[in-house]
C-alpha cells in the first residue's frame, strides 16, 4: 500500500540546515655537523677515518631518501589540491541564502514554544498521531495514548532544541564526520582493537560504496564489486532481495530521509529494517516534526539511529544550490533571481544520494558510486515502478557535482580547503 511511496527518495519540505582541526606539522631539523678537533692516537686514526666516511655516506643516502620522500609527499598534495579560482563569488553568495529559512525557524519555534496541551502543539500532535494510527497494529498507538508519550514529547523538544541551535554553516564540518558517525558505528560494531578504537576518530574506512537506486544498476552485475568494499551505504531502504547480482547484499548503513522513518513509525516496533535489525540507520531530518518519530523509534532500534549533524545538512544544501544556480544561469540565460520560482526555492532540497556521497567523502579513504544517473534504457528505480523524478531535487545539478568530485581537480564550493576530498570513482 505504502510500499512504493516509502521507497521514493522523497522529502516533503526543506529544513536543510551543518570543525575542524588540522594540524599539519612539517618540520625540518637542521643537520648538525661536528668538527673534530681533539687529538687522537695514530692507531685509532684509520679506524676513525673509516667511520667518518661511513657516516658521510650514510648522511648522503638518507638525505637523498628524505628528499625523494618529501618530493612524493609534495606531488601527492599537488594532485589532491583543488583549484579554487573558478568558484564564482556571485553564485557563492546566492547559494548561501536559505529561502525557506525564515519559515522553518518559525515552525521550529512554534514546536518548541508551546506545551503539550497548547493548541498548535495539540494540532501537530493529533495529525501526527492520526497518521500513525493508520496502522492496524495495536502496540504503538497504545504506547502513544499512555503517559509515556508525555515523556516522548519532552524528549522531542529537547532533541529538536539542540538540533535547531546547532543549525548553521560551518565549512569544517566535513572533518567532524568520522567522530560523529564512524565512532558510534565502530562502538556498536565492537571494533575491539584498542589502538584502532583510540584512533578511530581519525581512521577512515578504506573503501566505501554508495549505492543509489537508479535502474541503470539492472544493466550490469556489480553485486560482488559492491560487496567487496569495506563499507556499503544504501539509500532509502531500497530492497536488495532478489537483486543481489545487481546491487550486492552487504549493507553497513541505511541512509534515509526522515519521511522514511515517519512511515516506519506506524509499524510495530518502528520496523524499518529491510537489511536486518543490526544495520544502523543514518537519517537526515526533512521536517522538524519528524523528531517525534525519531524520539519514539530511537529506543526500539537495536542498531544506532543517527541523525545527521544539522551543520552537515546546511553544507550539503549550499553545495547543491550552488550547482543548481550555475546550471540555471548557464542553460536558461536567465538571471539568478529567477532560479527560486523555477525550482520552488523554499522546497528545494538535496537528494538522499547526494548527502550519502558527502558522508562517504568524510568517512572513507576511497569512494565508489554505483546506481546514480539515468538512462533512456533504464527504469527510474531498480526496485520500483516509479516513473519519474521528484521535482524537489535538481538531479542534473547533483550530477555536475559528482563529475567535479570524480575529476579530482575542480574546486568544490563551501567545503573547507583543509579537508582533503578522497578519490571518487563513478560506475555507470
Ligand atoms: C558569476 O556568475 C554570475 C551569474 O551567473 C555572472 O553574471 C558573472 O559574470 C560570473 N562572474 C564571473 C567572474 O564569472
Ligand atoms: C537514542 O538511543 C540511544 C541508545 O538507546 C541513546 O544512547 C541515545 O541517547 C538516544 N538519543 C536520544 C537523543 O535520546
């Protein structure tokens, strides 16, 4: 009934909104030379000369080695450094304006202001509950009618408040993703190596596959290649059963938008596990009220249910908007101020796939992208019969972003230049 809708990559409204300490030490130590002036016995002298020659040779070779390794470090840095000059200041400025910002702040404030009994709160709650009541399942509604729900309400407000307060632009947020996402996952997966655990704030996954849901996956058999990655990210609970040859079967995290959890919330125990109950979920919030679903579901999930850092959301929004503005101006010849009406500015949102790729850039040493893009010869989704894309997203703009990632030299707007973007490969 609701099966197909929950598999859409759909977010209903915009609430996008995302530090870093890189200390790079390059020290060169002065090389000390000793002048030997003290007197010596004749018999010792040949031995000493030999020693001196040895030391001399050793110094020379180690210097050569040092120079060579410095050179290779330099070359590597040069390859990874992206050219910042082509970023257009006007576009950057426009992309930084959040059209839906005012409205969404107001909504959040309304949710936070009232108490459980107040009118506006009551309405929100009732419509949310009515939605949940759709299910014939008895367990959850019973829970919701109980005084326990009042506690959920308090938790909801606390979580929403913390989230709203954090929501701002912070270009260095990419450097925080291992700490905020990988560390909790490692803890859950009981990464026992003590040294690794201590360092897990810096250590990334060696390779990640982000698996999109495009029908182009059906044209190839990438299953085993996908599963060969250390970390596999899947999107919006697209099923893998019966598609293993095409999409693989390994899932490290399920990346979803909060509409998906909202749909799961009406099932017993907030069932949301097409990949099994041990697969953590990482979710971005598309509507503030979805924190209710989060609060109710968080306790019933065995695996972590993580909400993306709102500063990370803001960063993703700005990047996609930059590419969308650029494309709009280049392709239509119209002015930037007309972009908003063409793209329903207040509702405009990045897709789940885009943020999943961004997450992979933050927590992986190498990123492979599968199942992104469309083709006249392919279905829209590999697993549904949905006909076309949602208009909330500018997929073409996102493809342009991925092309720049794969290229490796193009500047990516808004990402701190201290953050080194790992190599990205796109499989079509
Ligand atoms: C930046 O983009 C704006 C809008 O597309 C354009 O008018 C302007 O010429 C661009 N500036 C540069 C330096 O390319
Ligand atoms: C969500 O659940 C986890 C595990 O039960 C808990 O540690 C965490 O504090 C919860 N999050 C919130 C915001 O309540």
